[in-house]
C-alpha cells in the first residue's frame, strides 16, 4: 500500500485511475483504500488522499483537477481575493459555452457559461503547495459579478467593488477596461464615482 500512497504523494495527493493502472495498481487495492477512507473519489477516475488539509484553496484545486477547463469565478473568486465578508457554500466556476461539464462528486459546484471571448480574459494561475488552480483576476471578477448581479445579488457585486476601491490593489484603468470590454461600463461607472467621492 505504501507504493500506492507514494504515487499519490508525487502528484500533490491526487491520482488518476488510468495512471494507477499503468503503474500496476489493481482495482481491488483502490477499492480497499476507498473503504478504509485513505483516499476519496473526486469524480469517476480521479482520487485524492483524505489527509490533505481542508481549506477553500483545496476545494478549488479539486475542481481544477476534475475539470481542467473550469475557472474559479464570481462569488468564489471574490471570496478568494478577500473582497467579500461572505463565503459561498459552493464553488462557482466558469466554462466556455458548449463545453459539457464533468460530473464532480465533491466539492459542490455551480457552473456559469461564458462566451468564448469573455471566458478567455483575466485568467491567472494560483500555485500552492498542494497544487494549482485557475481563477479570474480581481478586476475581471468584479465586472463579472455585476454581469451576473441578478443571479448573485447586487449586494455582492457592490460589496466587492467598494472593498476593491478602498484597497491598495485598486487600478481604475484596468477595471474600466474590463467594464468596457464586458459591456458593463455604464452599469459600474456611477458606483465607482459614488464610492470614490
């Protein structure tokens, strides 16, 4: 069993079924590790060690491992960037329109479909000691929160914008460029003016 655990450890605590089989691991051994709760299933064909520390970043890494095309977005990204006092109970991810989502067992997800042009802008990769995940940068996140304000709640978008303006990271030009490109300029501009004055 130690040899199997070593395979997981070399991959930040994760392993795909096909990789385990290629290394000669029998499905009975995987089943036994699942029963003993040494590993858990993220999605069909993807497992992780159960003793990986649980935190919000870990859930985002799990999502990225299960759905490599998914980008952490909206309320989840706002929370990660520390621009909201509320923590969403689900991970919100963006996928390009037309991409079929993978069934993820854990963590709970909410998928938002973005146009290909909108999907590709503002992606950054965050690296941690347990792996990496892709997320939208602060300015893109705020603009997206305004775009989806009817589904998220306008209070979330406003809180994110207000906190961003009062932070040391505030970049007016970058935010307005995203707002123009995302057709949210006329929506966001009055709030920016109100929060700045």
